[in-house]
């Protein structure tokens, strides 16, 4: 049985919301030449989902075993996940520029939404009802519904939607939710793109 891939756990979760972290599973997303895909296999999709706390270890190992028994289906789910990720990325990238998302990307998200709600149930908690996802290990695409729900939560919240930004460190392209008080965050990370920008300014000033 496949095991947990520790390399995936080095990938920073800086988006502030699950769907934005999922959109950031490509390094240098705004560069067609330098971009680096993290989700190069179904196994890495599962392990990223564990890293992002969508799945627990038992669920992850269960899905990896199912994938061994259904390799063609696992590849199909991986392709579906990447298509969904790119649609989420394009939608929010355009939102950051106050532009209208493409109908194709909205259609992909809506189809994923329809599938996601088929894997939810109403449960009664302490004096209130809530929606709960079915066990993530039951189907190979069990990690996708929480990602879809995260995207819908932002898109239907005027407050949160207005705080979605794209890192200014070109060609990084990572998305994040700016939760700073004065909405001044410009970088995915000050330790990464922020420091590179500072270094470039210092070099230009020195010249």
C-alpha cells in the first residue's frame, strides 16, 4: 500500500482559506514557463489533502488503497481535481481585478458543487442543524467537496470576496485572503516574495 508522502508537507498553506490553498498547488502559477505542478499524481493529491486537514491519515491510506485497485479512476479524479483547481484559480484571479469570471470556469465549479452536495447530509448538533460531509474515504474524489464548499463560502460572502488578493511577486500568482486590519498585505509571504521584492528594490537603489 502507498504511504504518506512527506514532501507534500513542505508545501506552505498561505492562502487563509482551503480553496485558495488548493489553487496554490502550482508554484509560479502566473508563469507558463516556470510553473511547477505539485499534484503530479493521485497519491500527491491525497497527501496534500491530508496536509490541508481535509483527510485524516486513516482516510488517506484508505483512498490510496482504493486507487491501487482502481488506477484508471484515480487518474480521472486527479484530472478532475486539476480542472477544478484551475477554474477556482481563474475565477478568483479575475475577482482580484474586478473582472467577470469566464462562464466555462463557473460551469466547472457549478458541476463540482452539484456533485459535492450529493455527498453531504444534514446533522443535528447542540440545538442546531448543520451540513456535514460524508466520510472522505468512501469515494476517490472525497477530498473535493470541502474545497468546493470553501470556494462557495468566499464567493457568497461580500466581505471575504473583497479581501481575496493575488501575490504581487510576479510570477508567483498565489492567492490569499487578506485579513490584515488595513488590507495592506501584498505578498503570499514576507519571507519569500516579500523579501525578493525588497532585495530587488535595494539592488535598483544601489545602482
